[in-house]
C-alpha cells in the first residue's frame, strides 16, 4: 500500500485542473492497516490535491468492502467535491464526461487492468459469475450465464492455462478471506458459505493456496498473536487443526483397543495351555 500511495503523487505534479476517477471495484478485502496508510497519506495532502483536482469519483465494489471504501471520504475534510459510485456510467456522468468519451475510457481502463493483473476478461467475468452463485457453483449454470456451452467454457479455460475447478478454488478462498476479515463468523460457517463440504476440506484448500491455516491468516490480518483465541469462536480459533486431529486420535484409540484385546487373548491362551 505504501508503494501504491506514492503513485497518487502524480496528481500533485503541476497540471491543468481536471476531474479524477479512482476505480476500486476490484478490491476484494479491506485491510484496516492498509486503509490507515491511505488515510494517513491523504489527510496532509488534501489541500494540495484540491489545486489540480476539480472533483473526484470513486468506483467502489459491492458489499461490505464497498461500504468501507465508500466511507473513505468521510475521513477527509472535503477540500474538493467527491462521491462514491458503484456504476461507472453514473460516475463518469457526474464528472461531466459524455457517453462518447465514457465508453472508450472504460474500455481502456479494463485493458490496463487486464495488463497489470494478467487476468483476461474471460476470467474476470467467470469470477464474477462464480462469486454470485456461491455456495452452490456448477459448470452448467456458470456456462449458461456466460452465454456459452460447458464444452466451450472448458476449452477456453484450458487455452488460458487453467481449469474450472482451479478458478472456483481461487474464488472460494478470496471470498473466505473477505468473510474472515469482515465478520466474526466461525470457521465452520465460513466453510459452508464458500461451498466447502467440510471444515477439514476448507482448511486444506485455504492452506494449499495461502500457505497457512484460516485461523492463522485471520489472526495475522487482525494483528492477534498466534495463540490468542478469536472473538466469537468460543476458544476454537484453531478448530481446523483440531478437526484434522480427530481421525488421528480415533486411529490411536483403535490401535490401543486392539492391543488390549490382543493382550487379553494372549492371557487366556496362556491360562489354557497345559503345563
């Protein structure tokens, strides 16, 4: 985030007064520490920005993250007109841009995003559709909503070097990250919400993609120590580790019981053996 805010200094360079559009629609989680860095950067520079920025429109994502992003301007003094939008067309209209300019501008913006993220328009659309269908996502419904056959969608994903399941897993983990950050939902509830069959399945998927367990990731994002239980989890901050340990404990119990049965059988045999 510190590198990102440095990019905003371009607005401080001598320039003709202009309207500004900030596109945050692809933001998937609101990290409090990153948000604080942005606010800290903007507050002392707000008056400087007002010399070149006539008005600024902020494109926000949907949901809780969008509400957080939209509240950004409430922390500033309002040195220049600013407003948050979810619809790009409405934002550009408010900035005084005609339709003949808005269309090409948004197209160019999408191209820049695709170039910067390496994500094609196909994957962006796929992720949006998948996210809207969680927790129950299937190939048939997704392909139908995207206006193509299952075979065509699978072929295009293969050409892009990925698969339907791989992209679904990515969407599930990103949605889980948002829920872990923005709510106090228990891990089991998060697993159900993103369409995982069990807590153990969810934990394995999350660890595979993020390199750490869901509870460890949540603790780190919220600035907690690893051993500190999460609020609302009733002491089960590491529930996924405990869940994974159940089969091992059960197996150990079976081995112990088997050993005891074997010992008892040996004792009976020894007793019955003529001396």
